[in-house]
C-alpha cells in the first residue's frame, strides 16, 4: 500500500508541474518585410542602397553587392535615381518594387507581387508579376507574365508598355473614369504606345470571362504605400492553442487530486 500511495503522490506532482509551462506561452509571428532603398549617388558615381523607409542624404549607403546578400523573399525595394543605367539581378520574390525618377533600370526577380513604375521612369522587369501599376507617361517592358496590369494617369494616361508574357487583365483609367478593360492577352501580344493600344484585337478579349476574379481597385495615389506584413491569420490555424491543452491538464490534475483524497479518506475509515 505504501508503494501505491507513493505512486498517487507522484501522479499529482507530475500533473501540477505539467501546468507550469503553460504560463510561459510563445506567440507565433511572421517576419516583417524589410524596405530597401536604392539610389544613384552622384558624389560616388554609383548606385548604393540603404535599409530605410526613405533615403538619408547624410549617408551614402552600401554597395549593391550587400543588398543581394541581405534581401529576402517578401521584402520591399524602391529604386530612385537618374544619370546612370541600373542593372540589378535578385534571386528573391519581392512583395513590392517601385521605380521612380529612373531613366534606365533593368531589374530581375523571381516574382513580384506589386510593381509601381512612376511618371517619367523607364524600366525593364524580368519575373512574373501579380499586379503591375504603370503611371502617366512611364515606359516599361514587362518580360514575363502579368496577372493584372493597371495603366493610370493624371491628367493623361499615356504610358508605353510591352509585355513579353501573357496578361490576364488590363485596366486603363484616369482620376475621373475607367476607359477600357481587356482580358486574356496572348503571350507577347500586349503593346500600348503612348496610351494607344497596338495589339491586334484578335489577341485579346473585351469581355470578362465568366470565372474571372473581381478586378483590383483603382490606385488611390501614384506613390506606393507601405506594404503590410503578408502573414495571414490562417497561417496559424495549425499551431496548437495553449489554452486548449492547459484545460486538459487542469482536469487531469483535478482528477488526480480527487483520487488521492478519496483514497486517503477510505484509509482513515478503515
């Protein structure tokens, strides 16, 4: 009987100790995207980068070699500068790429979620793009597939854009209204020159497919917004919830304590 009493005591202690880790829970969190700013530095006659929200003119930044080492999937990249052509090859998928005040930029990435090519910029982009936004008189070659291509101008929509891959949806609009919506451009067929469509009508459709997803909303501004974390609450659905497991431990400890008390009462009566 002494062995049995010892066993009950050990069960109770184990149940209580099992509850202790539940007081120090870990919160799952996704890594926030980093924002990198690439700019041509006249005093150095070369392109440099800073890990910052905007360029600090008091700091010349670092060589692009280190950018290629540090940038990761989901990060944000802004390219700003004239006077020299930029060629940048990245082996990551970007959540946001913005081209501004740049007269010749060639950027390669695995893929891009949001692309912004702003007024007066000239760029060539290699990599599939989900949402490509081209503003005003910007000129760009998009050499792979594009899901949504938004051409927006204020006061005029006069971009020049050529796409080397397919385009699922195109919207042409200004601050007042939407002029055109087109769908399902064949590979290598999309071409618009200073706002004038050059693609043969047989290469695309003016009618939305029955299964098409809702078109993206018109951009509110020509300056890109901060990209929020791409994490989704559903990503954590499979993570065990601490409260769920602690409830079972509490019930287990309570039952063990009741059993021990019952045994002690029976022993006393005997």
